[in-house]
C-alpha cells in the first residue's frame, strides 16, 4: 500500500482503464473500453442512457468486479486495492444521498470519518469546504431545509472532504435549474484551476463543452470517439448548422435543403442542415419568408447525435 | 441462481465502527422518544396481562404471573427492537436515503456496512433490554446480580433477529414486505416460545417444535436469570442463538451483495 499523500503513477496518469469488460447475463454492457486520465484534466464520459457509463464508474471504484481488462486508480490496481484507492478519490453520485437527519456540518464530519480523517484535521477543513459550497452561514442548518442546488453543492463539498486526487462526478447537474448549474460549474472550474483532476459523466452537452478538456463518447459499451471537444467537432461534424423549423420546414428541406446542405437530418418538425459553406442555404432561405431558421456553429450536441443517432434510449 | 462471487467470505475491517457511530449520532437526536417507544409496548403488555390475567392465575412456573410475563417481555423487546431496526430503519438507510451508497463510495465496503448494521441492531436490542430490566426492577422483581446477564443476552438476541431482519431487508421491494416477517415469523415465535405461558402447556408436538425457535432458547436463559437462579444448559441455548445469528447473517450478506453490487 502506498503512503498517504504519495504521488500517483510517475507518468501522471490518475486513472487507467484497459480492455474493460462487464456483462450482465447475456448482455455485455461494457465491451472492451480503454481510456486514461492524466493529472489536471477534466475528462468527460458521454453516452446515451444505457451506454455503460455508470457501470464503468462502478468498476473503476471497485464496487463491482469487471469480467475482463484492468483498472489502475491513483496508481493502485482495482478491484484488488480498491479500498486503499478510494481513500484518495472523491465521488459525487447521480442522486443526492446526504444524511437527512444531520446538519450540513455533521454531514461533512461523519463522511470525513469514513476516510479515517482525524477530527482536528476535519474541523480545520470544514470552514473552507463550506465556503467553497457557498454554505458558510448554513453550517448548523438541517439538510431538509436546503434547496436542490445547495444539496448538490454540499454533496460536492463532501466529495472533497478527503482532498482527493481524483474527483468522480456522475451527472452532477441533472435536475438543477440553470442558476444552480452555473454555480456547480463555477465550483468545478475553480477546482480545475487548483490542479484537481475530474472525471465527469453527463448527457448535457453544454456541460461537457464548458468543462471537459478531453472527452470520450461511448455507446453500447464501446468508445466511438475520444479527443478534445473542439477536435471531435472538427473531425466529425460540418462546421455550420442551419436549423429550419415550422410547418413548411420539412417540405422545404426536401425541395431545396437536401441539395444545398452537405448533410441534412430531420427530427420532428425541424430540419438540420449541416454545411461547410452555408451561403447557398442562407440565400435560399431568404427566398422563403414563411420559414424560421437558426444559423449557428456546430456544437457537441451535433457530434453526439451524429455518433449515437436520434432514436430514443430508455 | 446466485452467482458464486456473492458467496465469498465476509471481509472485515475496523472501519465499520464509523458506520455504527453514524447510526448512534442519529439515534442520540431522538433517543428519548426511541427509548419510550422501546418501553411502552412491553410495559403495557406486562401491566395489562400481568395484573389482568395475573388476577386469575396467581402463579406460573413458581413465580407471580407478572414476573413470568416480565421475563418474557425482556426477550420479546430485544427481538422486536432488533428486527425493526434491521428492517424498517436499515431499509430507509439502504433504499430510501441511499446512505449505504454514499458510504461505499468512501473506503468502506458493503461488508463493513452490513456488519455495522448488524452490530447496531444488536446494540439497540441491549438498550431496550436495559429499559425493560429497569422497569422490572422498579416493579420489584429480578433483584439479583444474575439479572445483569440479560444485557449480553439482549445483545445475542439482537444478533439473531437483527440478522433475520437483514435477510428480509435484502429481499424487500418496499416497507410492506416486512409485514410478512411480523405475521409469519415473529408473532408465532412470540406465542410459541413461552412468553405468555410455559411451553410445557402446549401439545407435545408443538412443544417439540418450539425447541427450534431461537426466542424459546432466549427465554430459557432469561427467566432463571431474572429470578436469581443460574440457567441450565447455557451452552446449548447460546449455541442455538449464535448459530441462527451467524447463518442468517451470512445469508443476509450474500443477498445484499446480490442486490447492491451489480
């Protein structure tokens, strides 16, 4: 076992996953996944529901045993040394699981004890954690009176109680309103600027685009693309998008859009015209005054839809 | 079919203590209400049946009926308290509040959490045993140092029924499920184990069947202890309770691993 505070691997890799496989019965949920996260990165793991994100995280934490492949977390083999590895990792789960019977401070103290942190150390850390969560005045308040955003921020602060080398966040802003999401993002950016390493799963593309320095798109248990967000968009999607919507949009798309766009997709009453050169499309739209459209640069959502398709995943 | 991996032996670490302390901290906030709840039910039985039926039945097994039923109530209380803790309360922590999930993301394993819950259920059984013991002493029975032995006995009863409760917890889809355990296991156990009347009163077949009930063995220990005599066949009674406790605990561990570690 490594001494507390020892650096992870020499090469700066905080998490290394190689050839990871996991099946449930006849269905193979993770089918040979490889990725690694270096210190200081914010790595985004994207994928539709059921793509294998949560299973991958549970394997990385040593909560379930993989059927194949290897995992090295903060320099330790998982699941063999999972307990020692988890001492140096923080986790923000998908659903809040704060202790409802405790105050804000008690939640941090009790959670810190699970890591074996001495009370004096905890007591010194807590004011900073409360300040980070914007809950300095709420230390003695019960959890039940906190808003959803406050609970999430406290959950994030709780994950930092052991000053982790890697912070794992499973859909950290699902269910939050826009204001609360921005506060969480600010907090995460602050952590990144302090040199923390983050592994983030999300299905909010704006979240991934804002935070992730590198990301991987996984679907059906395999990685289908991995790079920086900008490089992925450049490599897979035409640079500009014109969304045409309204009653006549689909008819217009069939008559004109399809010929002028590099690639055209429809979803409901909207036609997505992907183009390297948008000028002919814009000119054609100028001649169709009844139509509404939005001209914008391609983003991560376009990439995600292109790679994983438009059909609904439940 | 349960996959072989869930049958691995229990993994032990001292970190379970932090989970036990977590439960203690919650309990301390509600301790008075909780202890009153522990006492109220058995106390009502003891007084109502003790004085009500006791008026018709002056002596049972060589003691006043209220003393007879009081010694049964010590065991009954330990049984109900630990069962309740390991079912309703543990289910809240495991399923509703997802407290266990939070804990196993820290450097604790599910085995640590289960062990802590088991110890906690048994600890609460000791608290309720102590509360009933205090009532019995106040009513003027059990004045012998031997009576103190019902506290470790309460712990052992708590281990047995706490483990049963954890089995139910691992299988429960919701709180309603626990009603089966009360109706099909605990109530018959209460009626057949000699809490309200001596086991010898029953037909021979039922009396023989009662020998397999853990509560009967608990009462065989508690009753002499509270009347100031050393119980007979201590090793047998302790062994039966402990065997039930260990087998049920391992079953609970396997079933809970299957439920949560996937």
